[in-house]
């Protein structure tokens, strides 16, 4: 099929775009990754640095991606090539690889979520939370639910932007919000909720001073991961929106919803853990599953609460997975003229195969996750911020002004914010993340390889 014969899709409504972007941002990044990062990195000390990065880095970086995507109405490879020249298509290709890599292990973790949802009907995980998790997190069971989840994503993405993605998120994102609010209200009534809030909301300066080398890159990576930045999603989604749409308003709404829901996830998770007398600081990707499952087993109506929680969790995982897959599918359609269904099947199959090794051992989740979320994601963002803020800010300023009008000094302030503090934060975080990843490779991963 010739490229010119393909009519590029678009969002039917502005609400559809905002819900899709929020759905991308809200998901495993907020409901799985955020609580275990908070617990692992010192509670409120991590939350404070995370919120700092959201405010300082999140909105300026999101506007960069929006401007690049809408200007070209192309996937990240094509959009960066159009913006900076042919050499910059390789940065877009890096975003393709990041989205592909994240989706490969994301689907495995999402399969755990679906497994827990079905297990909630019988309370299968309540008696032995750790044993249940270890049984379903690796092996054939994990591979099967990885496949089931990937099939669901393929079906939705293959239906297209309006009939598949937009239609799905219009139902799933509001349902997710209602469920999380209800769960947070119930969690507030549990004994120990006050202590949980103190842990979650009162920063310990001593913890921050002692552990800043791990907290800073983890918080920066989480901020970008949860906002779906640095992986091409916002470039792709912005490529489907109209020229007269106010990108700044959209960015503020998306970040506001995402940050609010991330914090809300903590208001659900930590009171449950404290009510059950379970420490929130256990490390590892499976910690939040084991801890929350144990918590549900210790509180009133725990099985029903678990059912609602893992249903919300499943919705969030699906909305995020859709966006990750769409990044790569849009590339195949725009650059190679592939028909959407064929492209989605091929790419979804490849993601399944790359994720299959993650079902061998839990250490593989960290191998993929740290590399993707704390190193590659930040590296791509650094290069993109350099392009827009130092090499050619004019195009981005012109694109951002559409739907807003004359930016005046606010436009200059945005560019300088990206040029100095945003880039500085990203570079420091990247350096610390590389050091941490080397320690992981020579520590836990080396031990895994050594048997």
C-alpha cells in the first residue's frame, strides 16, 4: 500500500485525546510502579522529589513532545526527522525501541494483575500471599497471562484510533478514577490510616540526605515513566490532534489528572499495608503484589476490596499498554505503509516474544525496567530537549502558539526552563542511574547468572 493512500487518523474529540493521554499516564506506572518506588525509596522523601520533578520537568517536557508531534502529524521517527533533519530520526528510533522494550515486560506485569483479578473471586492469594505470587509470577502461568493480555491490547489497537483506542479509554479511564476514589475513601476508615498518611506525606530529611543518590534517579525516572514521556507516546498522540487545540491547557489537565491519581494510589495502598501491619519498604517489583494481597487478607471485606482494586489495576494496565503499542504501530503505518491490523499483529507478537524471558525469573523485570525507565527513557529525553531548546526553539514556539496566541515572555521562559533546569536534572539523574544499573548488573543480576 502506498503511503499517500493511507488517510491518517485523528481523535474524534478533545476529550478522547485527553482521556487517552491520561490513560497512558495512569496505569502500571501509577498503581504498580509508584507505590513500590515510594516504599522502596523512603516514603515521603521520594514523594517530595517526585513532585518536584513533575512540576519542574514534567510540563515543559510534555509541551516539547506535544509540539514535535502535532507539528509533523507523524510518528516519533518521522516527527523528529521533520523537526531536526534526517539525523534526528535515530532519536525517534530510540523512542520506538524504548516503547517496544517497556511494553514487552509491562505485559508480563499486567498479566500478573489480570491473574490477581481472577484470583480475587476465590480469594486464592489471601492464605499465602508470597507463595501465590511466586507461583504465578514466573513459569507457564506467567507466560499464559502475558499472552492473554497482549491479545487484548492487539485487538483494541488494531481497531484504530477512534473505534479502538478512543472508544476504549472513554469507558475505562472514568471507571478507573471512580474505583480509585472509592477505594481511597474506604482505606481512610482503616485502623492505622493515620500512620500511613504520616509515612506517605511527612518527608524525613535524614532519609533524603542519606539516600539521595538512589532517590533522585528513581524519582526522575518515575516522573517521566508515569507521564509517558521519553518513549514517544505523547509525540504519537499529539500527532492526531487539531492545529487549533491549546497544548498548554491539555498538558496541565493531563499532568494534573495523572499526578492526582498517582497520589490517590498511595492513599489506597499504604493504609491497607499499615492496617495489616505490613512494612511498605520491601524491595522488588513483586513487593506491592505480595504486600497488598497480605493486607487484603487481614482487613474486613478484604476479598471484595481486592476484587475492586485489581479490576481498577487491570483497566489502568490496559490503557497504558494501548499507548505503548500505538507508538510502534503508528511508525509501521506512517513509514512503511503497513495496514493497521497486520502491523499490530506483527508488533504485538514481537513484544510478546521479547517479554517471554521476563517470565523466567523476577530479576529480569529489574533488568528491563531500570534500563528502560531510568536510562534509555532519560537519554532520549535529553537529546530531544537539546534539539528543541538549544538547536531550533523557533519551530516549537510557533507550534505551541497555535491555539494559544502570542506567547510573549512565557514562550522564552518555557525554552529557558527546558535549556537549563530540565536538562540539568535529566543529566544528573542519568549519571546516577547508570551507576545504579552497573551495581545491579554486578550484584543481583550477576548472582542470578551464577545460579
